[in-house]
C-alpha cells in the first residue's frame, strides 16, 4: 500500500482485512475505461475468515449491518491489493448488495446501509445501490456486495 | 422538468410518479463516463406509495406486469429529478429486473416485459436485460429494476 | 461469422450453439462506450433447447458446472450473432452468475467456474465475477449468466 492509499483509509479511521483470493477461476478487480469492477465480496473477520449465516434466523439485523460494513472493507482491500490503486478511486459508482436472508425478511436496506455509510465516510458524491435478499449465497456468507468505482488514470498512463 | 424532458414523456403519453428518495444511505442516480446508473426502483402507485406483495400468491402475472411498467416510470422519475437530464438520455443500455416471486413461478420475463415495452416506446435501439426471481425484496416490493442509461453530455460540458 | 470470429473459437476448440432470440422485449447485446452488455443467457443443448432444473435436487453440481460452461457458449453465440463482433472482444470484464439452487446449496462458485474456465481459455486478462444462488430463474433454467465484455471499435469507426 502506498502512502496515498493509507491516507484514504486514515481519513475514515478504517483498518482493512487481508485481501481475499477469489473462490473460483476469476479475479477480484478489473479496471477498464475509467471504472473498477470489483467481484462480489464477503464479510471477513479480522483474521480474514468469511462470516456465514442467514439473516432472520442465525444472524440479527444489527449484526448483519456490521457484516455489510465488513464487506465494504473487503471491497476496499481488493482495490488496495494493487499498490496505488485505492488513492486513484474518485467515486463509488454503484453497489449491488445481496443479503442472505429468510424469505420474510424485509430490512434488507437497513443491513446494506452498513456498507454505504462506510463508503460515504470515505468517498465524495454518493453512490447508486441496488438491494436484494437471497436464499443462498456462495459458502453461506451473510452478505455479498459487488461494486463499481470510478478511477483516475495512473500518473504514467497516456492522457 | 425542462420542456425537453416533458417532450420525451409526451411522446409516449406517460405521466411520472414523484421521484422517490432512496431508502438508505445512497443516491438514486450516478452519472459517470457517459452512463447513468440508476439504483433499483420499486413500483409506485399514483400517490408514490410502493406496491408490495409476492407474485404467484398475492399478486398475479398481469398485475405484476403492470407493476413492472410502474417501476419503469419510477426509473424515469429518478432520471427526471434533475431538470434536463431525461432529455439527454440517448438509450437504455441494460436493465436488471427482479421479481419478488414464489419459487415455482416461471413467468418472470413476461412480468418484466411491462418495463421493457414502456422503454422501447420511448427510447430507440433496444436494451439488454437480465431477469431473475427473488424470494425477498426490500420492504416486500413486488418488482425491483435497476437501469443503466447512455447519456449525452450537458450542453455546457467540455467536449 | 467472419474468419476472425471463427479463429477466436478455434483457439479454444469450441463450437457455439445457435444464438437465442431474447425471451421478451429486449435485445441480447448492447454496445456502448467500448463495452458490450450481454443480457443474461441460459444453458442450451446442441439443438438450442434451454436446459432446465434446480441444482441440489434435480441437477447435481457436476452437471450444473457443465451447464455453466454451456451458458458461456450461449453468451459467445450472442456476441457472435453480429459478424465480426467476437473478434473485436478484447477482454471479459465482469460476469453476474446466477444458479437456480435449493436454499442450502453452497457450491455456487464451483458451478460458475464452468463458465469462467471457458472464458479464461479464450480471452486474456481475467474477469470479475459475482456469484449468487436463486430459487427461481426464468422458465426454470439451471444457470443464468450476464456478461460485460470490453470491445475494440470497428475498423470503420472514427477513432
């Protein structure tokens, strides 16, 4: 992580978990055309272990919201896995937020606000978000969030 | 709404519901790189109240299809909430259509055609669409649709 | 299909199914701003018939993985439906992978690797991917995958 990357995190007082290798034959981050596409991430405990369980029976709304924030940290860790990349992010464009929930659970947006609040504390300008509840997420993780960030070109890129 | 925005709607004879503030800590529309990303919207009755209930038990296919059209109107209302923005839209790029449905409901595409037909009546060129059924949507809304539009720069933007 | 398109497929030794018309009032592929947005596609048998059934009861993980690969072929068939387009693809940017699964099924990523392995064998650079399990897909198809590809301009386009 570069000093610029660390400064982004220090502004919000956040500490990142270790970036996770994707579970499968894909990569965590693709940069193209001024956008970063980040694969859906899971909430991680401080040791980097995914947090599992369904909301509405095994996990309550408050804990799920904390896990959505942790998922936001995992998204940032994926971005920061290439030195200098986090400090090039200019905006969060769009989140797809998915909550592993029983079918009558309706506080999905409250859960996902845990991630949005993290991001609005770090990045200017607001972001679009789409919220859904799902009965099955990979490996039974509690929350999965996919993100698109706007990113400035590298200082070395042709303008 | 500018006269240009109103002309877009008049061509299709549609009346928009009031734009909804997002339920959560995010914004409804983000413009970046020639695209508008619009957060997932719900169907609204004329007073702006979200229409709730699951398809396949509480709501039938015909009513769900009408609600998908209403969701399209809510997407346009979000775009139109900034004066002049609707008239800059050049194309619908992609919809993610989600239907709150019982697990054996398979007429998901028929439901979402309610939105696509609205949009093909207003915008040229067709759009991509991905359709899914979900057992839980935020606040038990019947349909949720996320959209990406292509948009021309503001007349005042540097070219 | 142009010789350039055929060469892309020959490199990976793949044969495409017939491109499917979208089921609904939308188009399969939208090109805008250097990206191809391809509507969610279904797995097809060699005759072009969609493969149906839920993973975890009617379909096992191995068969579902083979169907995810077939879904990747259907995505390529959609791209290739315009001659010369497949050979302009420079990268897979992002997949949204959806598996029609019982709610306690957790091998979702293993299933979707069937598509990712196909794509990493054809295109350089890796891709982002978001994986979800769903209790209902249109017409009860087993897998649905939406894709965004990066694409070079046509030789005749203004640079």
